[in-house]
């Protein structure tokens, strides 16, 4: 059979195959061991918000461009909208809900309040999660170094001066 004959006998369009699968995902979220049975395509952001009702982590762009969805995975900041929940299998996740100790805010949360580091607050969880991670990262001493390290977190309200002041206050570099 020639290739031409093959072509004429082939159906015009192949039926898309939709996999009917679930992933069994074990996560440690804010110190609690949890298990989710979810579609393997579910992002960590949607797993947190839709399946675990941890809605402090915000969905801004859902495309890795705003930083609103920042959480910690294994102690490092990640964009949860670009991370599959299944890819975080077995990992320790910290969200904004896990930062405070009982009724005592994390120093970065308190600094954001003290320094007016927010207006509408939509970006704030992501800003604070990035800022807390920054404390463990190599970052120069100056405000410009902080701006560079925080550049993945967009604030539409323009609260940047207060955000930088808050980070510098916690780092002991009050301006
Ligand atoms: S929602 Fe993840 S970067 Fe914007
Ligand atoms: S405080 Fe409104 S977007 Fe940052």
C-alpha cells in the first residue's frame, strides 16, 4: 500500500484521547500532613485554594508574571500557579496562613503593617512570602538590592516604598 493510499484511508481527524487519571498527592502544608486525590494537571495554587480552602494565596495572572501566588516549597519561594501539585509530592509547603505562630504575627507581617506595605492587599500574601524567603537568600544591603530581589512581585497599588521599608526593617537595615 502506497503512502497515498494510506492517507486517503485515514480518518480526517484523530479523536483526542483524554486521560482519565488521578494523582495521589501527599503534601505537608503548614505543618499538617495531607493527602489529595486530584487530577495530575491541578496546579499547586488551585490545590491550595480550591481543594484545601487556603485562600490567602492569591491568583493574579495565573501565568507566572505577578507573584501573587508565591508560596514556599521546601523553604524556597515558588510561583504556585506554575507548579503542579503532583510535582510537590512529599514536600513541605508554607503558605501565608502558616507564617504566624498562634496569634503572634511573623515579623515580616508586622513590618508590612508598621511600614504601610500594602493598600488593597491583593498582592500582599505573595509579597510577604517572597520577603520572608529573601531573608535566607543572598541579597545585597541596599534598597535597590531588595527591589531587585522582589521584582517578581507586582503591586498594582504601588505600595513599593512601604514594601522595601518593611523588608529593610526586618533585615535590621532601617532607612
Ligand atoms: S498568579 Fe502566579 S505569578 Fe501571577
Ligand atoms: S497592595 Fe494592592 S496590589 Fe499591592
